[in-house]
C-alpha cells in the first residue's frame, strides 16, 4: 500500500481517485508545522500541498520513502526544487487546470467593458434609472487582438470566433500553419495596436513583455480600443493606460491583475469610471480548484505505480558519472540559449544544437534541456520553463529541435553551438568552458569573439570603419553608460563586423536608437544574462 499525506485543504472531489485507489491510503492533516511534518513524513510515499505548506529540505530529508510532492496549482515557489532533486523526489504541478476558468473570466471582462455592465449596475442599484449613459458596442464584426496564443489565448480566440469576431494573434512561437488551424491571422504587436477594436493579453511577464503596451503603443493605437488584462500586472503600463483613456484613445479597460497586488488605495484604476477591476479572480472557480487537484492526483498515482507521467518541474536524476561530466556545461548551455533568443527576431521555428569534441560521445539530452530552457524562458518567462518541461513546451509550440554531433571541435576540447531559425532570420552562437575562466561565448554568427555570458551586454553590428568605436564610446558615455569590456569581431578589414560591449547598467531603447543612428552602424541589441 502507498501512503499519501495531504497537508493543505484540498477538496474531496479533487483527491477522490486517490481515496478510491485500492493500493493507496490517504491521510488529510492540514495545518501541520515544519517540525510536525518532519516527525511523520517518513511514513509517506507522496505529499500533496497547495500554497500553505512550505516543503523544506528538512522535510524532504526526513521523507525516506517520499517519491513525489504534488502541488495542486501552478506555482511551486513553496517547494525547494533543488532539495527535491538532491533527494530524488519528483515535484509535479497542474499547469492546465485554470485554462478554461481564466479564459471565461477574460471573456466576462470583454463583455463587461463592451456593455458597461458594472457601471450600469452600480448606478441602477443606487436608484438612478439611466439608459442613455451606457451606450455599448457589439462584438460581432469587431477585431480582437490576442497577445499570447498559448493555452488560454487560444481558448479566448475560439470563443471570440463564435461571437463573429475577427482574430489577430501575436505569439513569438506561432507558425502560419498553427494560426491557420486556429482560424486566426498572425500579426505583430504593432499591427494589433493599430487595427484591433479589442485587445486581450495572455503572455507571461518577462523583461521583454513588461510594458509591451505603453506610451509608444498608445500614441499609434486605433481610437476606441478596449483593453483587457487577466494575465499578469505590468504587461500594460498602467499610468500610460490611464492617460490614454483620459485622452479618448482607449474607450475602456478591464483589469484582473495589477503591477502591485493588492493595489494602493489611491490607484487611479480604482476610481476611474471607464476602467473595470476585479481582485485577481482568473482562477477562482470551484471547477478550477478541483481540476488542479484532480490533475495532480492522477499524476501522483502514475508515479507511485511507476507509470508514465507528466508535469514534473524538477530535474530527473541522471547517472552520477554523466552528471559530473555535463554539470559544468549547464550554465553555459542555458545562457547560450538565452543569448541567441535575445538577438534573434521573429517566431522561433527551429533550434539546432551542436556538440563537438568529447561531448559528442555522451548522452547530452540533459544539457539540451538547459539550452532549450534558455531559449524559451526569454519568451515564456523563467518561472514557466524548467529543465523538465522545456522539451515538452517546445514540442507543444511546434518548435523543431535538431541535434548534431561531431568529434572535431576545432581549437577547443568541447564546443556547444546553438542556431535559432525564425521566419525572419537564422542566428548562431557557440560557447565553451575555458579552464580557469569558466563559460565563454566564442563565436557569434560568423565572427570569432571571447565574451563572458553574464550581466548587461550590447551587441552591435557595424561596418569596419575607422572611428566607429570612438563614436560608440562617446555616445554611451554621454548617456552615463559605462563600458566594462569590449570585444570586436571581423572577418575582413573594412567589411562587416560586430562589437560586444559589457556595460555596468542596461541601455534603454532611446540609447539603442541613438546608436543605430550613427553612421556605419547597422543594429544594436541589449542583452541581459543573469
């Protein structure tokens, strides 16, 4: 018999399949302290939690029989993943359980902002019968822009089509083929901003998506736009939105999320007559709370019975000899992937990973997971991608992964190369470990370099002409951006070249635009590698 401990309040329906399993006994003991859990966890094969229980290294060390920790929800910040991996404990979550409920809440907000429902309700119950102040709009024949066509965004698009809306979809991984299957038109953020009547966001919050809709976008936005955000606070610049509403650019907005939650009492959204707000209710339905528990219970059963399972969020154990050989390359691989993602434009279609030298002789799939994690985390957010789910997420988004191996590594003992192909371009980078120096990027496209992959970088493409280094340095100095290191790569004198700068702080878009305006300079990209 397997023993399962449920240490947080979880509905009986959610764990019904565990309770009814002939080979499982379930104990529900919510509210236990860490010491109390340490005292009893040694008797259990599985632990189910929500967000209250903190699963610490002490608990997992004491869990001598513990095979799996299941989180009935998405976030696993209350579980020490490193310790779980160390002790060989699988951690699983339920990433799909709130898809429909968040989609439906989004559509409720779209309807509410289209027909002024909360405002009309408030005035009616206050004793005022006012039919003239709340003239709404139909959804039929309107254009809905969906920023982020993952699980939730795709479900929203499906329902919007049933209302007779035309869908413009943006997603960094969306292909024309997948868009055609969904019956939507692929579009850029700029095309959506300029042409949509309604816009809803369903992207993770990353450095790339923070304030992706801001003052610049509002300046060119189609007048009368209505905006909904049930994803993450910070994707839309809140103060810029208020200004756009006041200036008549945006007809109305509905937000379930805020940059800071709960918002301050004087937050302008809370008193604005054209902005609807709810307190982060996207996943707040009976069904969603039950679904995440049902999903996790099912996976726990699979793991206990040694059956195939999904939704693991920590690194599966690998042989010690292989781990010791690959572990030094994990940080290099992840940063190479993240670097190439930041310098490449367009939806990702294919990731090609090359292993040369001694690495060509071993099973490199664990390292490939780190590389793919680096690529995807730039677009999906580091909190949503891990080394277990990275390959699955790539497959889910139709991203092809190609592995090439060669025993020849040119001037290096081992060389790891990553090529990213999009609809717009193909970019390449290669890296290695230098004894005594650690990870290094040694090639970008066709140019040899020697770059430490960390901190704030600026990648500049330019023509190899006298004086350009001085002009770049002067411009950055004028903008109080200090250069720590500089690498220049070229193949032929006077031809195309690149410059990689390590700077003490990030360069904003205005500075990058100034750089591009310099003569003989073709492009400038900021890269952040933590």
